[in-house]
């Protein structure tokens, strides 16, 4: 393996979007480390490859798919509720492939319901897997980006921040929006610290994407598929985000469709429709709020808790 080959760690790579991102990064020259909870004996999986949205699709079957296509991949079981398992996955990525250039955080837990119908146990699980898992993975990865001379990319599956996202799924939204806040805040850190070749970017589907989640509790006639896109729209957008200048994507909260249209000039999205000829319904707002405000010089002295702690 060439030492110049870029290396990507994908958290949540067993099915759906994560699997597609792994396969397409491999096709674009990346060595990929696949991380998720579920493993299997890929040599005995039949039929192969399995349905990418079924439980039969695991990080080990995705690893086999990539190997059989001539790519380089490894896999490691990780429960993102465990900081030690996260650290081990990041360390193992670098041990096996020599470095870490790209981190994609696709792991997630979903529970869409009212506050009343979201038990604390379910709420805590979502926070552990969504913002806390992301935070721990970023913390484990930053020393390796530093080793690269602060050259690297982080891509997070989290939404643009807007009011309608909170409706009917507040507990879920609290964690997912928290992930987007991390994207914005870490991007500011990179700028402030002069790390101009680092970028962290958020991506979210503009229309629903075919996945294990969309296959549950749907009409038996499959008519719902007319509103679904293939996960390739998501992986295509991520590939283009990684090709873009760091300054273009650092701190960006965007959707797959909007990024491909506005930054890449794509105008025809028909190839992404699960049902040929259909036009999947957009589930995101046409425009998002602008979060930035005018900066002021008299906001007060910035506090750094690490410096205060050091004096104690």
C-alpha cells in the first residue's frame, strides 16, 4: 500500500448510508476502516452481497465487498457508548493503515416522539450514541490529525439548525443539533488556531434515503419508495466535500442535494431516485436560518478553563 493513500475511518459503516460511503470512498482511492457494533462471518454469508439494508449487512460483509472489488479495508467492532472502544478503533486504524486523514461519523440512534413519550432511558441512549459518541471520537482522532500536521477532514451526519427540526422529536433533536453545534464550534477552533487545512462539515439528506430505517412500518405495496433516494447521493456529496477546499466546507451545515447543486453544479438528480422517473419529496426547508451575528469587540475577555485550572 502506498503511504500516500488516504485513510478514512467510518463510524457506523455496516448498512445503508454508512456502507455506501465506505464503498464509494474505496472506489475513490481511500483505504477504509469500518466500525460498528455488528460483525458476522462474511465468508458464510449467502446470498452475497447481502441486502445492504438488512441485518445480514455488517462491517465484515462490507469489508469483503471492498476487498473483492480490489480495495483496501479493515473492520473493527465498536460500541460508541464506550470511550475505550472508540479509542481502540481510532488507534487500530492508524496501526493498520499508518495514519488517519478522514473521519466520518455516521453512528446514530433514533427515537422520534414527543417529550412525554420519550422515556429518560431512551433519551440518554440517544445522547450517548449521537453527541457523546461523536465528541469522544473527535477527541480520540485529533492527536492523529495533529500528527498529520493538522491536515484532515471530519464529516458528521447531523442537520442544519432550524426550528421545524425540533417538532415531534425533541429528545432526538437535542442530540443531533448538539452534533451540529460541535461542527460549528470545532470549525471556529480550527480557524482561531490557524489550522487552515483542517475542516469539519455536517451533511444531512434533503430527501429521504433508502435505508434500514425506511424499510420499517411502510406500505406493503412499496408506494413509499417513490419518495426515496439511493444512498449514492449522500456518498457522492461526501466525496465532493472531501475534494473541496477546507475553507469552503469548514463549519458548513448542508444537505446532500444543496451541496451538489450549489457547490458542484449538479442539476439533474434523477439517477438517485429509487423508483426511476419519480421525484422524491424534499423533507428539508428550501432555505435555512443564518446563524452568524455581527461580532463585537467589547464582548469581554474570553475565558479558557484549562488556563484557570492550571493556576489553581
